[in-house]
C-alpha cells in the first residue's frame, strides 16, 4: 500500500474517506469566521478562522475514528473496538462506534476529567477507569484486544485515521481556496498529516505551518534526527497536543508536506484562548487555540496574506478555563496582588483602600498579615487583590501607594492562577506523561500530589 513517495496515505484515501463521512449526522461542515481584530494585530490581509471545535464531540477526532471503524475488515464480524484515551479521541471513537452500531470500550486513566468521562459514556461507550496515567490505561486496552474481532483504534498512527482527518483539509480548502497559509496544531501528527496531504493535492502552493506546545515539542528534534523522538515528560496546558511523540508514519508526512513548525509557550496559548473568547466569541481548548497563538507569535510572518488558523478542539475543562483566565488576567495586570508594608495602626487600611478607590480599581479581597517572618513587632502587611484595566492602570496605583510613603510589592501573577486550582492530569493519547505545574510563583496549595487533586 506504500506509494511511490514512500507514503502510506494518499489523496485518493482521503477522497474515499470523504465519501464515507458524507453524512451530516456523522460529520458537520463546520463554519468559518473572519477575524478583523487578528488581521489588525498580525498585518494579515485576511484571517479566516476554521471553527472545527464546533464539530460533533467538540473536535475533529470523529472524522478519523469513523473512517477507521467503517473500514475495519469483515464489518459484520466486528464485535467491538477499544481505545485508550483521556481526551478527545475517547469521545470521537465512542461517537463513531455508536453511530456505526459497534460496541466500544474506552479505557481512561482514573485521573481523566470527570466531564470527559461522562461525555464518553453519553456517546455510548463502556468506560473502564484503569490506573493513574495513560500508560496504565493503554496496557489494559491492549489486553482487551486478544479477541481477533476486537480492534484497537490508535489516535494517530494509522493510515485510515490520517485519511479521516484529511477530510478536514478538503473542507478547509473548499472554505478558503485562496489561503496562502494554514496553521495546524500537532500532537501525534495524524491531523496535520491528513490535512497536509490534502492541501498538497489541492493547493500545493499553500504554506502549511504546524504548531507544537513548547512543553511537548518533539517534532523539531524528530525532523533534525530523521526519526521520531519521544519526550520523557510533557508540560503544557494544551493537553490535546501533549502527546510527547509522533510516529514514523506521521513524521514522514510532516517531512514531505509541512513547510514550517513553530512552537508556542503556555503563556501564548492562554492569551490566545482568552483572545478568542473576547474577540471572536469562540470557546476553545488550549490545543484549539495553539494555531492562533502561533499566528500572533513573532515566529510567523503573515503580512498581506490570507491565513487560516484551525481551531480544532473546544473541550475546555471549566477548571482549566478558570486557571487560564486568572493566569492571563494576572499576566496582563488586570488582576493584581499588592503586598504593602505598614505600621500596624488604625486607619491604614482605610487610607490605602482610599488610594486604590481613587484610581477606580476594584478591591476583590484584603488580608492583614502580622505573623510573617522578618516583621518587627508593630509591623504588618496588607495584601490587596485588585482588578484593574491593565498594566498602566496598575502601575499608577503602585506609584500612588509609594507616594504615600509605603513599600509595595506586586506578588501577584501566576500564584493567583494556581492557588486552589486543581493540577490537571495530562495523560494523553500516546502515553508518557507526568504533569508538573510549571507556572512561576506556585502557592503551596498547588504542591499536592496529582492523586490528591484528581480524586477530589
Ligand atoms: C483538540 C486537538 N487538537 C489537536 C490534536 C492533535 O492531533 P494529532 O495527535 O493527530 O496531531 C488533538 C489530539 O488529540 C486534539 O485533541
């Protein structure tokens, strides 16, 4: 089945998948939306967002899963499919299998978010919760396929999965045939393999840009080495692309069809999640916002171009949304924690509240700390958590407090984001993965074990 260029998947495979998926109850034609604010910030002539996060199950995953299951040999004999996943692949396989009348068993780690477990069950899968991480789940899934009529559905290392994801490339080209650049997130590489094979056939001059999260970027090393490189651990809020490795199959497609790969930080991804909510009114998960993070980064020049970033997933966990919101507002100084050194006497809190009030900033909380190492008797700290309109506003408040003769420390930013927020398990579709909270200034509240947090 390998063609002349050494690739297993061809555009004909994608066309065939497109026919199989030609049913709106299986795959919706997802809309596009032009973003004038992104045009202004990037200098692009036209930014056309592809809203695939509005797909059934909230991501493109149903395309590959449906194509794979419907091409299994001896359909009548298939007694079930199995997948190991903590994320979108779980929901895609469950939905596709149920639509095709096939039983599915999805093995998820016990640390998977409750919302994803419930959604996977609602799509008709039997969910088995096994182990604390993806690796344990995957081992168990393997043990379930000893029956020859039960098939394991891989998340990306499979020609039929890639061909199914490639149908999104055909649709993107139909939506925007004049795109100069398209931007596609990369985890295990199945998505970009399919899309880039489609674009190479339909519009070879279109630049294909892949995006990886900085804390899970194995493609640049894999390209340098000429072989898939696996990460020992991954560390990103974009769990959809926190795969920690690609495969021979997806590497060969990336080598042949992808023009550039850029990496983006969690700060850039968080900013993009928020920006998409504020400006485009779209709620996407970290992986789904990575394309917009890349678009906004200095690494990519799109001046004068028509560019299409792919918003490929919308399953944003509410806990993660809270974390991203607080983190990004803190980084923008719209949320600020000020620690003011005071003589502990009546009237000081009123005086400082007054200063902040005069700047029209909202005080969310105030804390009076006396029992702090290094403070002399009669000294204290007042810690204000305040909302501002941004960095200039915040700087003005700090200056006014200093002018009143106080020492002020801005202790805010990322500690706010994490305090009290559960650490999110990052088991992914291909394994590894140890999740380390990596934002700076972590509160001790965060330094609890993953098991403690995820079992809450
Ligand atoms: C929302 C989202 N975007 C992108 C990807 C990356 O896809 P792939 O692993 O095929 O590169 C995934 C994979 O799970 C995903 O869930």
